[in-house]
C-alpha cells in the first residue's frame, strides 16, 4: 500500500510502472521519446519525451498526465486525485484534458481556437482560443470552466470542486456561471447590469453591474457573494470556503450573511459563561438585532461553534467548512438548521453519558424541540457522528463530507437517512466483536429500525468499511470517495452495493493467505450474500488491487482512476473485468519483477 515499481534502465528507453498508495509510474527514457504512466494514490504518469511529441498520462490520487511534446502538438492527459491533463502543443491547436481529484484539462492551442476541458477534484477546463470565440469548460473538484472568446460574447462555465464559470464577453452583457467546490460564477457584463453567480468550493457569485444596483450571489467552498450596488443600499451574500455575504446598509439595521472560508465569530466574555459561535473558512451569517430574539443563519466552509460555559454541562454545536445555521430564540423551543462543509457537533455534558452528533463539511440540520420527539436532518460534507456513552457499549454513526440525516424520534423505531461526502460509521461496542461500517465522502444511508431487519443504503464519496472483530479473522470492505451501499438484513442473505470514489478493500484475516481488493476513487460494488456465490462489481476512479498471499506468488491487478470490476463467485471460476481510465497493472510473482 506504499509503492510498487517496475522500471527499466534510465539510460535506455524506460517503461516505468509505479503502483502504490503513493505512486505508480510507467516511463520511458527522458532523452528519447518517453511514455510515462503514474498510477498511485499519489501519481500515475504516462509521458513521452519532452523534446519529441510527448503523450503523458498521470493517474494517481494526485496526478495522472498524458502529454505530448510541448514543442509539437501536445495532447496531455492528467487524471489523479490531483490532476489529469490531456494537452496538445501550445503553439498549435491544443486540446487539453485534465481529469484528477485536482484538475482535468482539455485545451486547444491558445493562438488558435481552443477548447479546454478540465475535470478534476480541482479543475476541468474546456476552452477555445482566447482570440476567437472561446467556450471554456472547467469541471474539477477545483474548477470547471466553459468560456467563449473574451473579445466576443463569452459564455463561461466552470464546474469543479473549485470553480465552474459560465461567462460571456466582458465587453458585452455577460452571464457567468461558476460551479465548483471552489467557485461557480454567473456574471453579466461589468459595464452593463451584471448578474454574477459563483458556486464552487471556492466562490459562487451572482452580481449585477457595479455601477448600477447589483445583486451578487457567491456560493462556493470559498466564496458565495450576492451583492447590490456599493453606492446604493447593498445586500451582499457570500458563500464559499472564503466568504458569502448578504448585507444591507451599515448605517441602517443590518441583516448580514457571511459565508466564507475565513471566520465569523460571535462570542461572549470568556470569564463568564460563554456561548461561542464561529463561522469561518466561509461563514454565512444572517443576524437580527442582538438585543432582541435572534434568528441566526451561518453558512461557512469552516467552523460554526455554539458552546455553553465550559464549567457547566456543555452542549456543543459545531457547524463549519460551510455551515448554515437557522435558529430561533434560545429561550424557546428551537428548530435548528445547519448547513456547512465542515463539522456540526451536538454534544451533551462530558461528565454524563454523551450522545454526539457531528455533521460537517456541509451539514444541514433541521431539528425540532429537543424536549420532544425530534426529526433530525443533517446535510453536511464532512462528518456526522451519533455516539452513545463511551462507558457503555457504543454504536457510532458517522456521516460526513455531505451527510443528510433524516431521523424520527430516538425512542421509536427509526429510519435514518445519511447523505454525506465523507464518512458514515456504524460501530458496535469496542469490547465486543465489532462490525464497522464506514460510508464517507458522500454517504447516503437509509435505515429502518435497528431492532428489526434493516435495509441500509450508503452513498458516500470517501470510505465504506465493513469489518468483523479484530480478534477473529477479519474480512474488511472499504468503499470510499463515493460509496453507495444497499444492504438487506444483516441476519439474512445480504446484497451489497458499493459505489465510491476512493477505495474499496476486501481483505481476509492477516494471519491467513490474504486476497486484497482495492477499488477506489469511484468504486461501485454489487455483491450477493457472503455465504453464497458472490458476483462483485467494482467501479472506481483510482485503484483496484487484487492480490494473493504475500508468501506465495502474487498476481497483482491495479485498476485505478476508474476501474470497473465484475467478478463471479470466489469459490468458482471467476470472470474479472477491470476498466479504468488511468492505469491497469497486472503483475506476477514479485520475485520475477523489480521493486
């Protein structure tokens, strides 16, 4: 899980293959035309010689690049958890494709009409020539841009975990749309009345002309801004990992909305009992007069904290990384709504039995009065935790990185729904045999009463783990970075479906011969009852590894950055299908190859 390397002599033409949780590289000689392939949880690169036409392929949790020679027409392909680039020569018409958890770019020559496509967890760009009408498309966890020529009317579309922009020509009336985990912008011409909309993990802006009354809307993990004209009464809305502000005139009664990646703090005196509210890394605040009953709304990408006095029993509420809080008067029954991208924590007194609830990385909570039966809804992008007393047997539930929870009264039979982008964990008492279930990075859970037969559905973007007791032989299943699980009653035959964007691991006891299966960065698993013949389907965007016992000859199969596996019963003849957009490695005994 660290590094598997197959590499020829550097002086001769080399074909390197690195497959690890770190880096898998296939690369030719740098002096000659090289074709590099990197596939790791970090980087898979396939690259030709930089002096000649190069075709680079990077596939890692960081970067997969396929690139031609920079001097000639280059076609670059980056696919990693960081960046996948397919790019032609910059001097000629270039078509760039970046697909990673960071950036996928498809781009033509900048001098000619260019069509750029970026798709990564960072940035996917499709862009035409800047001199001609350009249509740019960015789709990544960072930025997806579709943009026309700046001189002509431009329609830009950015969709990434960073920024999606749709924008017309700045000189003409422009309508920009940014949608990313960073920035989604829809913007008209700055000279005319502009309506800007930014929606990303960075910034979503809907903005009119600065000279006229402007209404700006920013929605990102960075900044969502809705703002009127600065000269007139302004209503600003910032929602990003940076800042979302909706604000009236400072001189009049103000209704402020801050959503940023920075910090919004409401805090009492530290010496007295304190109730702290932090909303940062993108804080959105809507607040009435502090002297009257307040209904607060926080939307940020960082942290919203509501805390009582540390000396007394504390009920903590954290909503960050884009937290949106709507709260009535504290003295009356409260219906709370938290929407953030980081963490929402509800915790009782530490001295007593604690039931913890974390909903972060974009948590949306709707809750009735705590004294009555509660129906909770959590929607967050980080972590939702429900935990009993640590001293007693604990059943933990984590739903984060975008968790949506719908729950009835805890005293009655509950049907839980978790939708999160991070991790959903269900765990029994640590002292007894534990069966752990992790569904994160976008987990959707639908569960009936725990006492009856349960049908669980997990949809998450990070990791789904099912694990038996550590003391006995363990069969581990990891489905993360977008795992979708559908499971029947645990006592009966189960049909499991995992769809995740990170890693799916199935592992037997470490003491016995182990057959490991890794399916990550987008793994889809469909499995029948474990006791019967199983048909497994893995679809992932990172790495799929099947490995036999380390002591015997090993046949390793790596399928990453998009691996699709279909497998029959393990006991019978198996038909495996791996389909990945990055790197597929099949390797025999390690003694026959080089590490």
